[in-house]
C-alpha cells in the first residue's frame, strides 16, 4: 500500500504545469490511437449515428406543444424547439426553433452546453433556461420569453453556480445558489432556499429554509397542480437520506415524517413512499400509498402498491391524471402495470399496460398528469431499435416513431446468464454477440457500474453496435451489487466497507465468460465510468490477470481524498468518510491509486477524463496515469478540455472519445 502522493500538483485543474502535462499525455494518446488507420473511419461511422436526422426526437409535453432538444451535424450545440402532436405524427414535423445554442455560443464567444429549462405553468409562456459552460455541472440561469423567443432583458438571471431554481408564480421563484459565504454546503451545492421576487437583488430575497453545512443540499419547489397548490422545502442529509417539509403560508414547516432513507412523492391527495428500509411492517423496496392530509394528521393507514421478492424490484412510477403507471423489473427485464386509486376509501386496482418482449427495455418517456391519461412509452432491446408509442390508459395506442437499424445484427443474439460470486450470490449479466459455440472465444468487452443504486437495463446501443459488435466483438453488461437491479438491498450489500462485493461480482462475471467459452483473459476488456471508473481501478489492481485491456472514463480513483475534491463530499454515504479513522482503513484498501505497485503485471489501460468535469475531479485520472507511468506500466491518458462529467459536450467530442476507446480495445484484444 502506497500512502505518499507526489502528484498532488495534478489536482490543480487549470494550473500551467498540470495542463502542460495533460497536453503531453494527450499527444501520446493521439499518436498511439488517433493516428491508427482505422481511427478516422470508425469516428466517422460513430458520428453518423450521433448526427442521424432520423433519430427519434423525444419530447416533453408542455401544454399544447411537444418540446425537444436536438443536436445533429448542422446543430453541433443544439436547438431547443417545439411542435404540435399533429405535426409530430408526420415523418418530417414542422418545428418552431425557440433557442439556437450554436448561434448563442457564437454571439457570446462561450462554449454553451444546454442543461434544460423550467417552463412556467399554466401559461407556458416563460422559461428558466440553464446553460453550462463547456459541459460542467455549474450553470448560468436566464429567463426566456417563449413568445418573442428572446431572453428577458430584466428577467431572472443567476451567475454560474450549481443552482436549483423553479417557478412559484409569474414574478417569484424558489432559488438556491451561491450568494456568498455560508450559502453552499461542503459538497458545493445550495445550502439555502430563498423566495426571490422579480426586480429585487437575489441577496436580499426572503430566506425560507436552511440546511446544515454538512448536508449535501437544500431545495424548494411549488406544487402547482390545480386545486392542490402547495410549497415544499427539504434537505438532502447525504446521498441517500433526506427530509421533506410542507412549507405553510405563514412560513412554518410540517415535516412529512417518513424514514430519512425513504423517497417521497406527493400527488394530489396521495402520498407515495418508496422504502429503502423496513417500515410499518413492510419490507425494504416496497411502495406504500397514504392519503396526504391524513398522513400529516398522524394517520398511518396505507395500501401496499408493490412488494419486492428475490427476483423483482421497483424501477419507477409515473402519474397520469387518474392513474399511476408502475415500472418494475424481474431479473432486470421490464414490466409495466397501471394502478388506479379507488374513490371513497376503496382500494387500488391494477392491470397490465402493454406486453413487453423478453430481455427488452420499456420506459415511460412522458405523461401529462394535470390534464389527461396520455402517456408516451419507449420500447427497445439490445438488438431492437427504439419505437415510441403514445396512448391513453384504457384507450387506443399508436406507434408515433420507429428508429431504424443502426448496425448489422446478422448472426447476433442476446442471452442472460448468472455468475456465482465469492460469497455465493447469483449475479446476472447480459451477453450480446455471436454464437460462441460455433465461433469459439472472441474479443469481448465487459461493462459495469455497481453503485448508487443505478440499474443497468437493456437498451439499443447504436454506437456500441457499430464500433464493437459489427467488428465481431461481444458486449457484456454485468448487473453487479451496488446497483439497483434487485432493489435497495442489492445496493446496500456493497456500501462502504462492503464495496469489494461489487468487485467480486464483476470478477465472477469475467471468470464465467471464460468458463463458458465466450472469451479468454487475453481477449477480455473491461470498461466503466465515474463510479464504474472506480470499479475499473479495482479490476486493474485486484484482478489484472482477468483482463487484456481496461478503460476507465471520468474515474474515481483516490479514495483517501475524494471528499476534498469538487462534489466528492456528497458521496461519503456511498463509500465512507476518509476523515473518520474507522472508515479510512477500508478506504485505503479500496483506493486503486494507493494499490498501484511496481511488482505487479497490469494489462494496458486507457484513462479518460475532462478538464471541465466539476463532479469527479480530473485529478483522479491524472494522478493514476502519472503513478502508472512512474512504475513503468502501460497507460494511455486522454483529457478532453470540455465536456463536463459526460466527457463530451457535443457529438464531435463524443465520437472522438468513442473512437479512441474502441481503437484501443481493438489493438489489444483483437
């Protein structure tokens, strides 16, 4: 274990010496990968997928219009636009462009990246537009007039910060942002909630709620459902625990008294509570329904809308005007049900919404809960391009859009297998590729994440299809612990000092792939990003013999200092607190940066990050690359100067990054 750190200077994000070092490493990687004869054609084919004009333009309904944000070869930074349902049904809808981000970037000399907009209801006439500088999490906020399609000259404006903001009424917003000392938490997110009236200085706006410095953030929002208008404030105590309070007109608050780790959803007269621990005699992972007013008055009478079992977990839910659409997973395959609350105390009823193909993904894209029982549903699979369905619950459905095939699927199949981890746990994984009984072992890419209760579900990966599957490769997704594929228990099994269970699960899948004849260690690559980058660091330092190449993107690698870098303090609930001696022991043991050694043999590794990543500090990847170089191990490093935590701010950068990754894998695994 290596505790000294001669590379702290690489944590200086924009330091002259650090950026000079980055430029040298980028040049080395360009020489090794971008100069390869196959790089340019591969990048062009990936860019073609990303820019394709016949992609499905997914929308969000706001009143009479369907809103969409669109990027293609002509609109590199993108356009925010809208159309009507009548137009949207056409192959070539007529779109009204509201904001051209490319034109704005050119006019202002800034690399703006779209980060969404909050449209004012019920008039849908103004929006609070969020713009990121080159892809960072921090944004500027500007009020935008949808009628004139211009920013409001004297409207709401917030300088760059990790701001939370939302409409209260025409002239008032809830806002949490950087207003000076004491306004941010140790994690860098808003600590206060203010009620800000138009035309007044934000610093003088009314303070309505405060979190603690050690909390992750504070927040406030207006529920503007007609007939149920009310305000809520709350705080995130850590990544998984929070408090929600009803903010009364007199400024006092009433806590929605559920467990801190539960998730609260208030809709009309209903309170839904998703459990992350046992409560009221119901198991972890259940979904409970209460009457909201009765609950605040102390009544805990409830109906159980979902109870998990060993193979089934809750994936999410969405309201329509009269129904609740419930999404669940059984062995990581989707199921959809419609639940309907009864009147006058009658129980809820349930019916299936739609048949879903095996090993496919189905998800609710949008609903209009204040107005109708309309829903938009996306259905896809690993080898099945997306189709967008629209329907009304209890009524007809229609296929609005169908994406074309983006890669050749001839000879490819999808299978689900289960590996046995070190402690006997069955770990599911998906294999997409050729029939290995006929072809024998071949180049295989194993992907994983394993953290923060994030589930890896089936999807149509057009870029992976073109860049990897078409060339004869096999793609594997491992549903390891730390994720949410089997609910909160699956996640909590790999928290803190138990994080190695996620690593053991991933290693078990790697071994199972070899045992099944799908690949060999020399032909097996692994990739992951962010928390998945930590997973890649663990594979490099714990199980290097299992892999022929490893790719870690925007990775978390120094587990003794992550809490001091950017948003890292917000992840203490996931990993532990390096300032707590009781946690520091296991964090040192987890930390890939500190496990690197000269006397080990490591597979070639590609580390990728972004200078503008203001979530996971680029110092993680920089320092690990420097340490590997010092110890004489094979490593390539690429740092995109923009792009934020996504690693890319536009399709050109995304295509370049993808071509780097797949060129690296082909060179070492083919």
